[in-house]
């Protein structure tokens, strides 16, 4: 079951999602003027090449349970690590451009969608890259396969990359659907930092400590003991599991703030109270770079 779970899950994650996320952000950042077309094209081609050439080899680091030689798993770990590079490079260039030009009026309107996209680049590097490579080398797989170090990588990569990407795209569409008003940024700021902070707290207070303790138990006694009820039901382990509620609660506050903001776009409470010059707004929109 471990073998098939890893193979099926990571085949579509490593085989498509990285390419989709890279292409989507490259397109949006290019249209917003944050990334040069040449850089975006190179990143997408690089990501696509890794997908086409290394998509299957990139899953080889999950073949531990089928008795695959260490050399083959090392090839898989190398290709898997390369998959996060294109999106990270795009994120760095976009942040540098945004930092120098964010005071431009039209870009200020897209500040929060852009920040969610920056979060995608960050968590792609940390969650998919650092935490992914933490558990993927052959020696790590031998001791850490299927422990709580795995959901550390999974949570940080899945929500950090694809969750924030979906929310950023949603905010981008909402900005285009409701272009005239000036958004109240309080709920969005709360949503952004609570979701990211909640994710950090989930990992730092619960998942990662449990995973590291399991890893030590696996090295000392074996994987069977690290996953046994005897080990996992110790008082300290139960305490660490309950500590996850802190991160979950913070995260849910962010979810509620975002829902409040989106509903407020329809009812009107998500806009600042001031008169809107429709003609000036239309003129401003006409000057924007099309998305």
C-alpha cells in the first residue's frame, strides 16, 4: 500500500502540478509586468522539460518498498528536487520587480493576489523543496517513509503551493469582476497571515516534532516501533497532537476572514467608504496591463 500510494500520488503531483503552477504564475506575472517574457518562457520550458524527460525517473525515490537499488532512488531524488527550481526562480524575479514598483496605482489594486502568488513561490521552495528533499534521499526514505515527516511535506506543499495558488487566482478574478471599489485590506491581511501562520504552527508545534521523534525511534528500534500504538500513544505524543489545534484554529480564523471578505464584495462591506469616480476608474482600468 505504501508503494502504490507513493507512486500514484506523486506521479500526478510531480508529473503535472509543478508544470501547471509554474506555467500559471509565469503567465500571470508576465501580464502584470513582474517577470520578463524571456524569464517566464525559460522557466516554463525548463519545468516542461523536467516533466517530459524526468517525470517518471522523478518518482524513483519512492520505490524503496520494491527493493530498488540505492543508485536508482538517488536518480529519482535528484529529478524530484529539480522540479521546484523553475517556480522558485520566477518567484524571486517577481518579488524583486514588485518591491521596486508596488507603489504604481494599478499594481496596488493587485497587491493581495500578488502576495498570495508570492506565498506560492515561498512554499514551493520550502514545503515542496526543503521538506520534500528532507524525506526523499535514499537513507532518509529507509528510516522516515510513512512517518509524520511525510505530512510535513504534504501539508506545506499541497496547501502552501496549490491552496495559495487557487486563492490567488480567485482574488485576481474577483478584482477584475469588481474593478471600481477600493478594497478594505483588513480581512485579506488577516486571512493571508493567519493561513500562512496557521500552516507554520501546524508544522512547527505538532507534525515536525512528532516526525523527528518517530525518525529517532525508527533509527533506534525500527520503523515498526515508530508507527506502533505503544510509541504513538505516549503522553508527550498525545500532547504534541493536541498542540496542532493551535495552528488549526489560527488557520480557520484566516478561512473565516477570507469568506467574510468575499461575501462583503457582494454586500458592500468589503469596500472603503468613499465616493467612486466611475469615469476616473474606467480611465485607470484602461491604462492597466491586461490580465
